[in-house]
């Protein structure tokens, strides 16, 4: 398994979950190429650390197509080489598979993205080509949602029946909804420009101008000083009284925020999954979501949701106003989506497909 660029976030959770599962498989000999074994150490796994691969894109390419080939020749020929981070390395193995995490190839970068974080724009362009390199060597691709299966199949001319949908596992956050003194909207997201805070803040500013201060509260999980994008947001919208820049929330604080929220808002322009949607969904409380495939997939089965064009602050403000008034005319249940095979409900099912 190769996962040399995984160090944080949801991808690290996937890596840890995967290695924890493989650690319990006495019938398998597992070698993991990682950035640092301290991030994901489990018994019964052989580790090879390659910390330098994250220094630059050139070193990443050297690692994927030169270093890993040399390593694969020194090891007994692998039955399966699984790449857990989007690219297909050049290696000697009986079969290969790649876990495709990022949805950035499907995002349309903007000039503002380029100003706020050029790396995201370059990454979105680079991954379109990174996915293609050597993709024909794979027996399977692995994705988290069906829309990405269809999208990658078209983009890469890769057979859809060889793209496995494997939804991520996560620990549910337990919370009991509590009544709030005024409507509370919540957006849990990192301070990255594709998270689209500006559309939400513009909508909140419109509503505050229309309804006055104290009509509602918008709580966001950024502080306003994390990076260039966050500082720009704070400069432009910190004077909007209805917006609370709360900062990063602990698991306990997040449970409290979910309990107090009247409505979850999730306007992100690019997601592989959208974990807050899954965490908030069991409450049955309304959600306002970006009208994008990932949100429809993740909100499957939700009791009450409404969708808005991702850059349409006017529509978003209108939906928020419905929640404040309690009318909810635009909200309704999200149809349950039935997944077609190949589908893996957990690591056991996934490796059964990969190894058979």
C-alpha cells in the first residue's frame, strides 16, 4: 500500500481505518509506504517511511514513478498494490487499485481561488492529469460516492463496472436537539476558498439588512485569521452582527453546536463526501445544501433539505428566510439513493473484491 502524501484530515482517517483493518488480517502480509509511521502505526504492518515526497510536486512524481518502482522490485511480488491517494504508481504487482479521494478535478476554479490559494487551483488542474497517468494499470478504482464513479468513468474512459463505491465510515456524534432563542444557522468547514463562505456571508448580510440585527445567528467554524482567505472573509463580514466567527470546534463543542442549530448550511463548491451533512442528518432538522452531486448523495434519505445554486446568494438568503419564518415551503425529503454494484459497505467487502 502506498500513502506517502497522507498526513491529515479525512484521507488520514481513511488510511488509519484501512491499516487498522489490515492489522487484524493474519492471512495477509502488508507493507505500507507512508509519510511517517507515527501517524498510522498498527501491529503486524511493515512500514517504509518516505517523508521527502511531500517537499514538492517533482519529488512526489519521482517517488511515484521511480522510487516506488525500485521498492516494488526489492519486495516479493505483491498480489495487490493499493494506492490510497489518487495516483497510480509505476510498480511491479500482479494487480493494482487506486483510492480516488479528491473531487477537485470536477471543480471550476475562479480568479478569486487563484488570488486566495493558487495551490488549490494548481491542484485541481494537476489532479485531472494525475488521475489519468497509468490508470489503465488498475483492476479497480475506489471512490466514496456514485456521482464520482460516473464522473471518473467519463473523464478517464475507465469502465464504470470497475469503479467500486465504498462510502467512508465515521463515528456518529451524539447530540439531542435543544430549542434556541432565535434561529441558528451552522456551517462547519475549514478556511479553504472552495468552501464558499463568501456566498453564505453575503446571504446573511442581505438577511440582516432586511430583518434587522438579532433576527437570526450564523455560526461558522473559522476564526478569521487562519490564512489569506480567512482574513479576507473577516475583513469584509466581521461587522455583520449576525455572523459569529467561532473557530475550530472540538468534538464536544461540535455536538453542542449541532444540538443548538436550527439548520445546517453547507455551500461548499467541492467535496468528496461532506461529513457534517452525515453528522447532522439524523437530527431530522432542515439543511440548506449546495445543489451539487456530492450533497444530493450524502443527504440521501434526509427528512428535510433544500438545495441552491452554489453561487446564488439571493436564493440562499431566501431559503434561510423560510427557516426563520418557519414556512419551509421549499424544503422536503431527499430521495434514498440505491447504489449499483460494485459496492463495498466496509473494508472486509472491499478487500474481498480487490483480492479475489
